[in-house]
């Protein structure tokens, strides 16, 4: 074999080896940075629903916020969380601009027509909060009173069932916080809101001179769920992660931290 032929063969082999190396690197790159990576999800909320979602020194905190973090870690998703307000939150999910929403959102048949939901993660009912001295012993006693509610919520729907749709005595606010502030200032006589929100407000505002009652005959139990656009491609992953978080004890730890009690896990499986 002459020198020219030998050099040609060596050059040919080097080219082949280089090509093989490039192919392997490209495949490895695709596995690391391509299809195997899950996308960052867009999450929206409404931060006027203490203790589920609210702002503390400009930071989003609450039971829902901690639960979301645990579920996302279990599911393996990064996410960007944004406080957009109640109406904008619903619209963002319905239009598919957000991947999901969490903010103490009650699952009901009407909403199921426009959204998909996770399995339930919290059982709730409504309470009536009112100024001391008002003779309120049941939900029906608000019929002749000015009542504050958060617009677009099941609390507003519950009050409209008693007073009538768009009744003049019903004042609708952008958040429960504003509704409760209006009670304190005397603009309304009572506020109907979720039980945990009512409990939190009464406990933290002893100077407000308010009372509250519950009435299971008037207000049925409800369940909160994570909301998705119809046909969501990530719902199954998030729902599976939620179930794991409930079953492995993480949910109970978060619940105890925020509510100081044991959750009724059986109620979430009914």
C-alpha cells in the first residue's frame, strides 16, 4: 500500500468517526433539551380569598399556593403564577391563555360546561357574616337585608336563590375582602362567603363586632377543584400528582399548617 492510499484510508475513517460522534451528540441534546422536558405552565389566581390565596407584603401566599407548589413538584412541571383577579382568571382559562387556575374555585355543573376540573381537594360551605345585633339565625333571615357577595361566585348564586337574581339589595364586589370591608363600614348588613374565609375574618378582626352562622339546610356543601381549559393536555398529569400528594401525607401537612385541624380525606373521595 503506498503512502497516498494509506493517508486516504485514514482520512476516510476520521470522517466516519466524526460523523458518528456528531450524531450521538445531537441525539443526546434532543433527549436533554427537547421532547423530554415538560413546558412551564401558566397558572392564574385571584388573591382576595384568605386563607386560600392572598397577598402578604406583595407575595402570593395561602393554602392553595402551597398545595399548588406541592402538586407541581410532584408532577414535574415548572410554572409561572400570576394574580389576575377573578373574572380575568376565568376568562384566561376559558380562552386557553392560561394552563390552569387555582383560587378556591367551586366545581359545579354550570362551570363544567366551560372548563375541566381536577378531582376535589377541599370541601366547603357558606356562612353568613353579620354585624352584632342583627337577628340572623338562618340563611333565610337575609331576605330583607343588604347583602354583600363576591361577583361571579357560588356565594353570589346562593344569595340570589334567596333574594332573587340581581336583586337591588345584593351588592356584588370584586373580592370577598371588599365585601367584608363594606360590612365593616356599614354599606351592607351581611356578607355570604365560604366558611373558611368567614372563620378567618371573624378570628382576625375582633374589633369588627361581627358574628356568623352556618345553615346546612340553606347552603349545601361544595368542593374546590383546580380548573383547566376544556380538553387540557396537562389535566391528567396534574390530577395524578394531586392524588399522590393527598395519599402520601403532604396534603394533610399543608392543611394542618393552615387550618390547625385534620382534613376529612374521605369527603374528597365521595
